[in-house]
């Protein structure tokens, strides 16, 4: 077993410092060291997308990184999406209005993927939305309402 | 699915990384984007004793054209960056076309071209693209540096010409001549999956529309990325008419050696090799004109 | 009654928590001193265990306990039989339930052999590698037909063969029907194994509170009350000493109701023994081996028709893969047996199935739960019959539909609830007509398809019918209470895995009590809140718990009106219940809030009158006399690339009848999700096994769930024939979407590639481009 290593990360704007084993997955670090359990774990081999977070703005799989690698980086998770406690972001609202979640387990990863996608593609077509979602598996919804929600959020964001 | 313990080093220079690799040899693995290695570690299929993390070693992520017009891509350049890089898109558009088929944006945001190639999965798209482009790889170690052509780099499934102390440091892609068209096409079960068959095609035409040079390489087609030199040779001198393409596709079917998977029988893969090669050649021809 | 809440597309009460990342899932439970379990699982499909050496594992720093079968003492015994065999004459059923840890022999890859409990999951997994097991591999049983061959290796050595069960059912006189048939269509069909793959795997956290003498278990189960009762019995505790919580669950689809999984028996036991909380979260690799599968069946079926294409009778014989143990009884094959008769008036039927033990993961119901097999068989037979008789595929179906004046229609075959299935209500021709219009059937045949063919494109259409028996008993209950705050709470014993119960059940309460849906707080799956009930399965949650909720809310409404009438000294008939208060009709300023009434009904001084109860609360139970039968038609236009055999779905139409619609938004989600799983089942998902019983694609990279690019936009239509069996008129909708998709794909692909004209038929599911290529090129 190797020695613990210090990690300092900013998560949703708050700086956290911990000492962890190098093998600790970033997903486990966020969930069990920092208690940010909104990020979910579905496969631990990078396929399902439930654990998607944003690392310096880019969506990545938190199950395919070691926590020690996040040292000095800025992470955004689902807990940071809402503008204030008790309120939802435009994207989150659109997911509720379009019934884009059922069990809700895949939802945090999808929100993190889509939040980045809409920054790059503010006026997407349905086809573009479907491509953007294709790296996040959902077993409940059949995706249709998720696609609707993303298009709805895009429209609302454009219309301000 | 938690990785076994390992000793972790994140050297701040390429030289320090090479020294660590030289010291630990096969016990150590370089950690690039981690998008293949970390899943294997989570499954405990891979249990390296030492990880040499290259993410803090500067100088490995550049994408630039050199004086001869060749495109040089640092091994740690993230796939998403290569996909969007204006220089790369201009000089070798097949890179972005093929990278688009590599997993999903979340994976490409982290994964690197060097990591992908050093992993040497014969199902992966990029090794085949490297063969088709005539890529040369810069391998570095404390002993020095050497350049290895792509066709000598891939030795078998997950096996390469890299020595235990060597790092794949840079990918060098010669410039494409004028009137060259490229195409990468694949058939996969789902978007982002490894292909059941993928074909990279590069054709160069003369002013009369006659093919002066062709390269074809396939992924998921054998123990390594599989070039189809006979098919390519058959095209040279032709006008890439439908009959020429059909003839080349038939040769591609013979030149591949697919191993089958849970998704596709070898017979179906061989059939696909012809189908996809023909489609890729048509597209490359149209782009060359 | 004018409805204000039922039938509205209310957005969900539960979403704010889920969207903000604040919803509690089992793996989110963190307790001081918590330990982590991991399981050593058999790498062999079938092997004798000669020895297990755990000494090195026990010595590893951070390991707290290593448990083998021997260490369990008297606690080691097979799990309970969840569903007993049905009361059918001549039924054969051999009960072989799963054991907590293998002793002497392992019978499938992934069967647990030892449990490690350690300070972290990482260490627990390290210790698994320290355990040395001496296995002597035995020949494995995989193929269903080979399993029944004389001299085949036996999964259970104490049994004479691998037959787990045999059931014959019949109606009418098939031999007579066959004798006078103008046409016989005989075919063999194969349906292969798949898995439900919820995005959240299974997990359990158990904590023993020595001071309170109580065990609390968080479990990803669909049936928390039954788990509570079973755990109390196994552990020798009173039911009141055990609390089982099924918090937010990341999808279930059936397999999360299998009882008891070995881990469900062992983790609470370990928490009690060690006096520290223990968590086990199944990882995705384990999930592929340790959570139940479904779908493996082989059918030999024969359809007897008259010259006009009317069905005279059906004979079907099938084998069903039950895996290594059979604790869930015969639910799946009974569903197949019953549902084969579909929406058609079939006077004679003879069916025999044999459930077969194999050296594979256990089988228990997964969304559709055997119904898709029955639908596949009858719909494929009708497609073949239509061709042989020169009839249009729609016409042959239309001629055989049960007419609307025949309801209740007696299917007669014993269903999963052990009662002869009766279809309560329906109008099947109306469903078919709506689907034909929506998919533009005539135009497709006369214009679209010929035009596409002329262009060298391969367009095909599929249209198939299905029924689904839903909402079975025995019962569910609900407790409704008005809080002094004016909010209303509802507790029920079912678990919830994304079906929107927090909203749909709130709508049912709001309807009765005139409160805002957002002011109804629903608790499901916490045995401290409500501990009578059965569980969420068989498309029954909204139907059975919904009806119980309705009854309880209606009883509270009566109490509210009575209390308000006393308060205002007026007649109940003069009262209006709306907007969270009771007012006197025509005098809106004379009003009292529900909260105030609740306080008045629970006085600190003064007497609650004899014979009355304090508070505004009621608990009611609902048990339907039988299940309600939903029905529908799916239609699809597909294009197949003739070179690669990859399909693209151009249009997908669902017409569905599930009686009264409680919430159209949530219903649409259920249907769409069901279709997506159906598409996975039909074209993407297949568990692939080697000869020696190894699962070859145990990862999400190789077991292919459909993505957003694989599931098309669906067009949904509804018809409504309310069920007479419950006060709301509802029928279940959870599984319907998944049921007909295999039959639909087979028909549409045949049509697109014009396979029957080449003498090729599709007789199996799942398909894939590679498999289609083999079929088309004569690979059988």
C-alpha cells in the first residue's frame, strides 16, 4: 500500500483539502470523502456516464480518474448547478417540466454533460442533442423527454 | 471494482518520467488520459505496481505543423483538442472524422492520442488511421529517441514496439499531397462503441483523376490494425470507378483477418470490411476531386 | 365527479430533490464506524468446492471478518420460496432455493462463496484475492435442450434430471380444433437471455442499534415490507425491531424484488454480529452475475386456423431457463403461457412448459416478465399464417380480436396470481384502428414502400398487438393524515423506483381533499411509516396502492366534512372542500383550514368522543378480485441497410389503453421507457455464454443498452376503457411498452428485407446485424 497523498481541489467553488490513497477514484472521493453524493456511480468503467462531472469545465468520467489527479483543478458537480438553495437552474427546471427523469440515478451525469453542451451549442437541433446525450445511459426514460428537456432549456436560455 | 494499490508518481518533466520508467520497467505503466487503463485497473485486469502519471509533465501536448509540413501531435494531446484543432482539421481532416467515433465527448475530453495508440487495441479506430496516414512515432527513453513507422509499432493485441523504458512521445503525420481525399467510416453496434469494422482510406489523384497513391487500413480486422496493401495497390493507376472500388473491396475482404467478438462473427466482419471499404473509398475519392 | 388533479400532467413532486443531487440512494448512506463488504464469487459455472482457505484474508490489515458457509452455523439455510407453485392439477415443482454462501458446490458463475468485511471496500476487494478456494470443476449445463438430454450433467445432483417444473394448461379441445383446421402453422421460436440493468446496482446498508435493540436496513428492494418480515424471521427478531427503508432506488424493473438475495441475508447478519454498520454496494461486474436475469425460452408452437384465417386453436410447448435455483417460482412461464392468447378469441389451447435448471444466474421477472415470449409466439404465428393464407397481416388480426361486447372475457388460463385470467374490459379494434391511422398503414403499403423499393431502399413496417395482465393482488394499503400544518401525508408499503408515485399518489389524495398536489408528502418504502404491503411489481403500484390511497383519502375526506359540519354547525352537504380549506357553500368567508381542523381533531384537553378516533387520519387497504388487463398496439416503420443489416427506425407509434390515466406525463414516460427496453431486448441486449458457462459480455461496453441515438421519437396515443375492478378505473402501465417490441422488430425487418419471399423467417430474439447477416445468408 502506498502512502497517502495530499489533494487540494475546488469543488463548486469551495476548496477542499484531504490526504488520500493514490488509488482512490475521484468518484469515491467526491461521494465518500466530501459527502457530495449527488454524483452517482453506475459502472466504474466509463460507459454509463452517471458519474460525469466537469473538470476545469470539461465533462469527464469521475470513475476514470484518481482523486490525486484532481489536485489543483476545479470541479463542478450536480450540487453546484442550482443558483441558490431551494431553487433550480433553467436546465434543472426544464428537466422537471419535461419529465426528463424517472428514477433520477443517471440525471446528475446527464445534467453535467448537458450543461457543458449548451454552453457550446446554444441552439442545438434534436440530432445534436441526441449525439450529445449518447454517452450517458438512461434505463428509465427512453430519452425522449430528456431530449425535449434539453431543447426546452436551450430555448429558455436563449430567450433569457 | 476498486483498483489494487499502486505507487503513484506525477513527475514534472518528461526526463523525470523516463527515469521512473527506466527504474521500474514493466512494473510501471504510464498514465496518460487513463480512459483505457483505469477501467482495466477497476476490473483489476491491470494491476501495475507503479503508475507514472504524465499529466504534469509539460511539453507533451503540443499540436503543430513542422517545417516539412508534417503534423506533430504530442502524445498527451487530448483527443477532444485534436478533434477541434484548426491546424489538424486543415491538414488531416480524417483525424477529427475518426476521433468523432472514439467513445464519447466525456472520454475524449480526457483521453489522449498517445495513450490510445500505446494501448494498441486492434479494435480502436486511431491505430488504423495512423497506418493509413503513414504515421511515424517518436519513442523516447533515457537511452535516446527513435522514430518508428506505424506499421512496425503495432505488434499484436495490446502489444507494441515500445520497450520497457520507452515512452511514445510524439506522433508525426506526413503532409497529404494535393488532390488527396481521406475518409474514415465504421460500422459499430452503437455510436461510440468499438467498431465491428472500420476503414480508413486515403487516395491521391493526379490532375486527370487517376489514382496515384492509395492507403487502406482497417480496425477490428485482426490482431493489429490491418493495412490492405494489395487493395491499395490495385487502385493505383485506376480512376476509382465503381468496378475498381468493388475490386479493391474484394481484396480488402481477403486481406483482413477478423477475430470475431460477442457482437459480430468473423464472417460478418469480413463481409463488412468489403462494404465499409467501398463506402470509404467512394467518399475519399469525392473528397480528393 | 369533476376531477381537478387526476388526469392532469402534473410535474413531479420528487424531482427537485433528484435534480439538485439531494435525493438519498442506498450508497449515499454514511454511518459512523461503517464497514464495507465484498463477496468472493465462483469463477466456475459448476464446481465442487474442496476447500476454502481464508487465513491470509483474515490476517490482512483492515479486514474485520471473513465469513464462509461454515461460519454461518445454523443461519446457513436456503432462502425462502417467494412464490409457491400454482394450484394447477399435475403441476411438478422442485424447490431449490439459493443459499447465502455456497457449501460444497457452486452452481453458477458469481455464486457467493465467502464474504469479506473490512474498513473500506478497497481493502475488502484486496482481501478477496487472498482467499484460496480449491475447486474441482464439474460439467456445466447451459443449453436448454441439452440439459434435458439423457445423461446430461445435473445442476442439482439430488434430482433425477434438470427439470425444475412442469405445467400443463388447456382450454377447449385442441385436438378437435386441429382435426377440423384448414391450415396448420407450426414454428419453433427462441428468445435469449437478457438482463434488466438498472443504472443503480443493488446495495444494502445494515446498522444494529444496541441501545434501541433495533436493526435498520437500507435496501434497494422493490418490496421493503416483505424483506422486513423475512429478515425478522431469519434473524429471530420481532418485526417491530426491524426497519427496512427502500429510499430512492435507481431503477428496478423486476430483479430488485428477488427475495432473498444472498447479500440481503448476509449483510444484516454481519451488522448484528459485528456490532458495526455494514455496507455492500454491488459493483457492475458483480451485477451481471449476481442479480437475476430473464428471457431464455424455446417454443414449439402450432396454430390451427379455418379457411378464413380464424384461429381454432393453439398448441405450444416450451422450455424456460430458470437458472441454478428457482425461488421466484413460476411467475415468468405462467405469464408466457397466459399471455400467448393475447387479445384474440382463441377457443382451444394446449400448453405445456418445463422450467429447466441451468448453471447460470437465477431467473426472476424482468419488465414484461414472460409476457413478451407469449406475444412473440402468437404474433409470429399470425404473420406466418397471414402469408400462407394470402391475408393482410392486419386483417388476420382483426378477424380474431375479442369483440368489445365479450368483456369480461375469460382467457381461462391460470395467471401469475393463481386465478384464471379474465380480461376485465377493452376495445381492441379501436386500438388497432388508431395505430393503423397513425402509422399511415395504407399509404405505406401503396406509396412509401414501393417508392423506397424503387430507389433501392429497404423500408419495412411492423404492427403487432399485445395485452398485459396488470395490477394483481393480493393487496396494498395506504395511510393518509392531515397534518396540523395543513399538509397531508400519505404512507404506503410499496417501494418506488422512478414510477412517480410521489406525484401520482399525491394527485389521488389531492383529488379527495382539495389540496395542492405539492402539499401531499408521500412516503413509500419505509416500514416505520407503513408496514403492510407486498411490493412494486407486475404493473401494480399505481393500480393497487393507488386504489388504497383513494379509499384512505376518501375516508379522511369524510372525517374532514364531518368535523367541519360540527364546527360550523351545518350540514355536510353545504360544505365545499377546496384550496386546503373547508368553507360553507356560497359563504367563502366562513372557512376553516384543514390544518386547523386537524388540530381540533386532536385536542390536548377535552374528550375525543367515544367511538371516534383522534386526528384526521385513515388507513385503508385495497385488494382487487383480479388483475386489470391493459392492451395496446405498436407500429413501426424501419429502414434496413441491406449491406450492413443495420436498422434505422423512422416512425414508432404506440396506442395504449390502461384505463383511467392518472397523469399523462408520467404515463408517457413509462411507455417510452418500456419501449426503449423493448428495443434493447429486440436488437441490442444479449447475454453471451461460453460452452463452459462463462458470461462473455459482463460489462456495459459489451452488454449494449440502447442510447439516445438508438431509441427513436415515439408517437403516443391512448384509448380509455376504464377497469371495473377498482374505484379509479386504472390499469397498470409499467411493463406494457417493453412487451411487443420483439415481435414488432421481427415483422418489420422481415418486411423491409422481403425475407419471406426468399423463404426466410425471423424466429428469434434478440437480433443483431451480425445475426441477421447469418440468417439472411443461410447461417440458420
